[in-house]
């Protein structure tokens, strides 16, 4: 079961615990610790929650997922984090919303990819419109990306992860919410259902206990 929101907010507000005050080096250390826990056959996927509508065309103020905030320091909607620790160089990828000047007039400024990278300390930033493309390529052992920024991926892919998938050892780590309160499925739960239908050989584990241990540690 998740920690109550107030308790988790108080925990994050402790000295040295707030994601908003963490430096990129602090965030990188958190991700590195989590990747050690996940292991070489794992892939962590975290998604920002969708904006919630209050009345017609009015949205509630956006509140980032606590776990995503803790690992990236990013507070913008439309963000996804993928960690793949088993590669020769462990991979960290942030998928972020593209700038849209027309929408930003109403919804506020969207950070550039360079700003996302500077805040999180993650060098690899891609449009969130390419997130599903990335997942399909990763799960099916195909190359992903054609731009200059992803030329290395286009030739090498994620070879260690792909071997884990083929051998049946691959584990996808996601935050699996408690459904006891009857609320709607989260973005991660919806994605999990898609992955289970398309790739039934994947193992799935709940990342929340690891994240809770990291917070209390």
C-alpha cells in the first residue's frame, strides 16, 4: 500500500530529502542506488500522472508523481523515466513533452530538453511522443531512433536487455498501485496491461518497496 500523501510529503521535506532541492549529482546517486537494486536484467519505468480535469476545460494544478520527482527532480507533466542498468554503460532516458508555444500560453512553459537534462543530470532526453516506439524496439530487439542523438542506439540497441528478454529473465519494474480503494487505473497500470498482452514472457515486479526503502534510507 502507498504511504499516505501527507506522510510522504513530510518525508520528502526532511533535510536532504526534498527532490526540489536535490542537485543533479544527488539525483544521479539516487538512480544509481536504485539500479543496483533492480539488477542487470531489470528495466524501471516511471510515468508522470495525467493532468486531472476539474470542470470542463479547467485542470487541477499538476502534481508530479513522488517517485519520479525523487529520481529526476522534474515537475512537468508528460514525463517518463526509463532506467536500464544491465547495459555496458547503464542507460538513463527521460522522455519529455515537446515545446508547444500555443499550448504554453494557457498551460505554462514547457522546459526544453536541455533544461530537462540540466535539472535531472540525465544526458539522454527524447520526445515523449517516441516513448511507445522505444518500448516496442526494446522489447522486440530492434533498433530505435534515426536522429544524430540516437545513432548509437540505432546500431547497438540495448543488447544486454534484449538477451534478457530472449532468455525469459527480463524484469520490468513499475510502481504497482493498491487498487483497494477502487480508484481508476494509473498510467503505469494501463501500460502494464499493454505490456502483459503484447509480451507475456516479461516478469513484472513492484518498484515501490525499493523506492520506499530509498526514501527512508
